[in-house]
C-alpha cells in the first residue's frame, strides 16, 4: 500500500474519529442504543482498517498477541467480577442494585462495568479473529 498515499493519509485521518465514535457508543450504552458489544466491534474495525491499509505486520506490532490475550482475559474477569462483587455485597449474581448504597447508582456502576468488560473482550476477539484469518503464514497463526 505504499503507492497509495491518499488512502494512507485518509486512513490516518479517519481512525481517530472511528475510535472516538466507539468510545461514544461505549459510554452511551446505558442510556440508549449501543454498549459494549457494538463499541468493541467499532473499536476493532479501526485496527482492522489500519491492518488492511498499512499491512498486517505493522498492525501486529501495534497490537501484539499478548496484549490481545490480556484484554480478552481482563474483559471476562471484569464481567464475572462484577457479578461476584454483587454476590459478595449480598445481592444476586449481576444484581447491580447491591453495588452501591443507592440502588440506582449501583445499577449505573454495574452496567458500566459489565459493558466495559464486554467491549474489551469483543474488541480483542474480533482483532484476534482478523489476524488469524489474515495470516497466510501457518507459523504466524500459532502466535495468535
């Protein structure tokens, strides 16, 4: 893609806006349409666009397999940990009302944490799936 400077510059211009939109969808998820899954896919699309335009090798350096594995694990732990925390506070699993002194505040905190965990997991899963399928070298697939 080195012979396509307009595409490269356009991509560098678009990626920050894609990431900002993903953050908007993430943080607006408990007030309207959107949330962790949608934000994770949008966030991953920015990295996939980067990989398509600048090459898989550059994208792998920007987002190594170890970081993706860490994000996958952390996302699941945040989701499950929110439920366990609700249990520890005397509520039911993923009953957010027990997470704060005021039930409405607990609902907001719980939804935020769960959606954040889902977003991280979906982002890491989508980028990992892309890197696995985009790799033509069988030895490189084992790294993901």
